[in-house]
């Protein structure tokens, strides 16, 4: 990493593809590997909150949110303090502390903040399984770290603390309902201008090659050639059938389902509407973005 390397490593959410935030050339290489638009920012991963304070200006409220939820699947957008860190030409940086043993050991070992978007080709589903990482990236990066695999399956929640009151930019496992307890005036992003500070918002994301259809339920769908389904109850048996028991399992399985669809040349993927709970907005966000063309 300290010699310009690009490394893929697991986090608790999805796999990340990272480079030293102090090496602008290595960070730019990530854009090339992912075929990612250059105005789509990265998230910086650090080992602990003391490292956050070295690189960014952090308010008392933001500090409290980090203490409550970190290490964990939450990213805060903060004003950049260290001018020598890669930040996609923004004066803000997204920072998080992953809750994954392999990731934390890696960050402690390298000793520098790591710029790391999700490890996927831009626009495609993020990757949650090692076999899919090796299939896609083994010839493209310098190292793939093996260890504790992702457990959540969706990317981190992102909150913009560079504005007041803060704005929820991206839904994740730490939900809007959870956050309202500590940030009563928390707003939700409404336009693309705010979205440029966070990855996963400005462009089509998380999408398989096939057509994705959102269904009220899967009991009424008709069989089509090369079709797949993910949800809670099935009536038909299709080419791929992924049954989940709740929204947490839905989160964990959604991207691997999409990747399986691509591997099997599926033409139509049916996604059942998630259950009504605090995790529904995160799932609906990812499914809706996969539907967009």
C-alpha cells in the first residue's frame, strides 16, 4: 500500500478496493480499475476515532455519532483537515471505521487512511463473496485480502455533517429511524447537488445486466424464460429462486442474487417489495437504482 498498491479487502458491509489516501496516483488507478466516473468520491477508512480527528474537522454531535455506531456501517461527511489526502477535489471527505476484524487489522498495519469505494465495476452490484471478487479482480489488483467476509450486504449509511442540520445522503443498516433518536433535525437528501459528496447516489448503481422488476408479491408473477426471483414467498420455480426470511437477510443476499443473475444470463429478475420496517428504505434505494436505465 505504501508503494502505490491497490488492495481489495472485506468490510462488514461489502468488499472494498483501496489505496493509500496519501497516494493520489494509486487512488486514481482505482477509478480506472472500476471504470468509475472521476467525480464520484471515495470513502476513507481508518482504524479509530483518533485517526478521524487527525484528518477531518469533527463536531461534538458527529463525534457522538461515531462513538455510538463505530466501528460500524456508518460514514460521516466532514470538512477535510489534512490537505494531503485524496478527496476527489472536494473540501469534504467521507470517513468511516469498519467493523470487520480483517479490515481493522489491515488498517492498523498500513497506518494510513485508505480510500476505498466498493469493489465492483462501476454501476454493477457491490460484491459480498470472495469467489466473485476473485473472478472479477484477481488480474486487476495487487492483492486480495482473505478473512472475515461481509455480513451486512449493503453499503454503509452516509450522513453529511459538513452542513447544519445534517443530511442523510445514503440509507443503510443504521436507519433513519435509528438516527433520529440522536439527530432529531436530520434531513434526507433531495437533490443531486448534495449527492456529489457521497458515492452511490449520482449514477446508476447496483444493477445487474438483466431487467429488474419490483413486485408487490411473487405469488402473481408469470414464468418467463431465463428469469429469477428474490423475496419471501414463491408460487413458481424459476431459473434462480432466492428465498429470504426478513429484510436483514434480504440485505445480505440482494447483491449476490444480482451477480448470480448475471452469471446465469438471466433476462428478468423479480424483487419482492421489502417488509415494512426500518430497513426497507435502504433496500428500496438499492432496488430502485438497479431498475433505473
